[in-house]
């Protein structure tokens, strides 16, 4: 099969087409003929040598795919051969075929094609696990999303809005702010105004109930300043650095919660619980049209390096997708 492998840690040019053997599904796994694969920030970090795959995972990048099940391993009752699915992976998605844990395969939402389906697993699982499981966002509360036009950001805005929350989002250009506003968020251009001051003004001094942050670093103290009493900060990435000072008095005085998580290293059982919640709560929103994936651009599998260049440029709004086999 055709796959895209990382020749060695480095820039996008290190992504190279290669020939690999088609894998065989083991216990609890299915083999999917891939039609499309989502491109995500962790793929970029893996290519750079900063986010190695967990033990036992494929060295081929790619954490989400959509396609057709063509073989099943022992003790798999669902999905079945011939089912169209999208799936969350620990790796291996940049290929014509990949293995997926059966419990992490979801049927494509009604009316969705594989390109749209490949945008869903990593994003929807991440948003649900962090905003709603860890962050406990309630319908009458407010959410601040940093990086509002990322794949995670556009999904978080839409789901929170659809479930009744007020949403604020930061973005770095007027065009990106307009995109956030079109999705129902109150946009804050972090380049032209201080987001802490903006939150103070826009919330009438109350602050934000839940913040979803991908930056880390010096955003920590600023996020704490933005939180309302009993607010929750959920960290899902550290693009601005892994270390920061924290004012514990602020945490105590406002009764704050600082938490976070990663998804890739969790057990299949843990991710299966998230998959169940996503299918029950998010899939109906997709099928009704209340929320939708936003696709910035599609690339053939062989052009994965170009997709990575676009992601690293930071100019995209929404998801980048690789087309496989067509």
C-alpha cells in the first residue's frame, strides 16, 4: 500500500511517500480502506520529533480517518465488513489502509461523505472530553476558546453554542474573527487588544466559566485572570511553552480548577467511553445541520508535506484533509 512516512525528524519535506505492507487486524481491530485522513497539529509535532507515537502505535502519522471496513479481527462484532466509518487512531492514518480499534469506529453521520467524516474524530473527541467532561460546561455558562479558527476551535464554538452556552473566541486577524462570529462566537482579536481586558468588558466583569487553551506558557496567568468564580481552565496543548508561574492565591480566592488532558495515550476503553458520548450527543447535531465541519483545503495523500506547510503557516480556517486513492 501507499503510505506517507517520516524519513527523519524535521520540516515538511521529511514526509515522503513509501510502500508498506497492508496490516492485518488483530484482536478487537478492524482494517479500513482509507478514503480520507485528517491533518492535525500532533501530526506536525510527531514529524518534528516532539511527539513520538505511544508504544505499539504505527510510526505512520495520522490520528483520524474515514473509509470502508474491509476486514475485521477476532471478537469484533461491530463494525462489519462494508461499513462506512470514521475512526480515531493512535497513528497510521496517512496510508491507503490502516488499523483502527473497533470501539473507536463511528458510522459516518447521515448525509456525510468521507472527506467530511475524516474531519470529525480527533476534533470531536477532543472537544467533548475537555470542554464537557473535564470542563463540565453547562448550557447557561460561558466558554472562551483560544485559537477559534483551528479545527478544535471551530468545533468547540459550534457544539457549545448548539448546547446553549455563550462562546467567546480569540483569533489573530479580522478575517479569522469574522469566521468565529459567523459560527456564533464573540470574537476577540488578540493582536489588536488584550484578551483579558476584552473579557472583562464583554462579560460585564463576571468572567468566563470555562476556558479551552492550546497555548500555555504566559497565557496561564492571563487565563486565570479571565475566569469567573469557580471557573475551569482546560489545557489541551502548550504551543507557547510548558512552564509558567501560577498565582495560587488567585486559584484559592476564586475557587478555580486548572486541568487538562491528552487524548492519544489514553486506553481504548477510555476513548471508547468518549466515543459513546460523542455518538449520543454530537452526531445528532451533525445530522440535523446544527453544526458542521469546516474544511479549509484538501490535498492528495502524496501532498501531505504541503498540507503540513499550510498548517504551520497558521493561515487556515478549519480543517485540512488528505484525499486517499482518488
